[in-house]
């Protein structure tokens, strides 16, 4: 006898779980199929939601829409799940050179920066701040392991998805019937036979160091040649590297050395490295997420390509994805898979 659900979601990372929560909020039945060991991006992610991106001080894509409701969005999710995993915070973006300072001065007058960031000559004991910094507001951090643990209460089958058991003409998977299926697989999309000829999610490896140091935590995330995120006590996380088309899950000596050099340039305190690990982010060719309907199968969908920005992008995009799934409201053209078809 078939178990029936409205929406079958393949992948239980940040995007898959937030989509499940949004659909259930709208009284739709859902089921996530996910092998937890596959969450190589979400489990190790820093979980940062930062409106200011890149070395040229760019305000991120659709930032006013994304960040205006970010805090209330995650507060509501915490209430629904009965857990705590999101913290609003500010970022301190270190200006590392006279050249970077000039780039900022050429942009500082623009209206789009109002409410997001401002220049400061603040000194931070233990961090090299010679050219000033930007105080970046409206950001936050998601403790991703705590979020994933809280989502265990949602309808889930803990197994590797088997494409041989999917019948898309009958909308069944094993003993499960569904109205629509959505693939939120992260970099594992490269193994999905239904989408590999349409789009390529680019697996992007990022390596991280956990360190112990006497840097005083003040609630801020520090951004420079690496990011510095306080974990607990004297423990901080420093990262991350960026290697495209890498799916090897072993950290490397080369990236260890690279992170250490960058950390030495930023941190003016002794430290001890206590851990070194990595994750694989799902990126896209044009650095925009990939959402939408399969061009051949109108009950099959994809939501992927968030890169390192799932915490900030997913809340807005899962709402728009749900609008498509339930009411057939078109997606924003920048993220619609139709741009690749």
C-alpha cells in the first residue's frame, strides 16, 4: 500500500529543510529523503548570513529583501521547532590595505550601503586593523548542526535516494506516491540523471581550521583574509578556502598552509590549531541559485546552487519556490532553471 505525500524532497540540508518547513506551514504534507552523512556542506558550514560580499564591498543580490525579515524568519522557525540555533550579529570587515580603503571611499556615498555598513576606525585587540574597518549590520549566524538536529522531528526517511526506484511517470518512489518531487541535493546533484544534461552544479570544496586563542569574543564575526567566528570558550573557527570541481572530502596540507598564512596576517595573537576539516558547497556557473521545473517532467523540480549563502538566500527563495509549487507563480528570472534550457 502506497504512502501518499504532497511533496517529496530529496536532500535535508538547509534549503531542503527550510522548503519542508515552508510547505508544511501552508498545510502541505511533506517527506524528506536524506542520508545525513551526505550533508557535507550544511554540517560543517559556518552558517553566516552576510549582506556585504567580496573584496569590492558589494551589497549582495536582493539584499534589502533578504535581510529585512531574516531575524524574524529564523525566530519563527526556532519557535516552531522548539530550539535555538540562530543569532543576529554584526560583522567587522577588516580593510586590509590602502587600495581596499580607496575602493571603499569610492563607494561609501552610495545609498545602497545605508543601513548595511559604515566605516569605523575601531581598534580590535588581537587583530591587525591598520586601515580601518566596516561595521556590517543586519547579519546573523545559523548554528547548522543544531538546526539539523532540531529538524529530525520533521517527516524524514534516512536513506540514500535510489534513482532506480523512482517512477516519474507514476509519481512514485518505492512505496511512496507524491504529487511533486524536489531535488535539493547540494553538490550530489552531479549524480542526478535527470538534471546532469541540463545544468551542472559545481562542487566547491572549502577547508576550515578550528583554533584556540585568547581573542576576546564580543559577539561579532571578523572578516578579513579569513573569517573568524567564535565557537565557545577559547575556540574559534577560521576559514574558508575555495576550490572548484573538488569532491574529495579529505583536508589537504596545501590548504592548511594557505589558511595558516592568512590567519597569521590577520591575527596578532598566538593560537593553537585543534582541528582541520572540509565541506563541499554547491555553486553554479553564474553564481546564482538554480530553482525551477524540469523542462520535460512537470512534477519534478530542483532547488540548488546556494554556494556559501544558503542561510541568507534560502528564506526568501523557499517562499518563492513554494509559490511556484502551489500556485504556479513564476520565479525570479535570475534563479529560474529556464536560463539554462
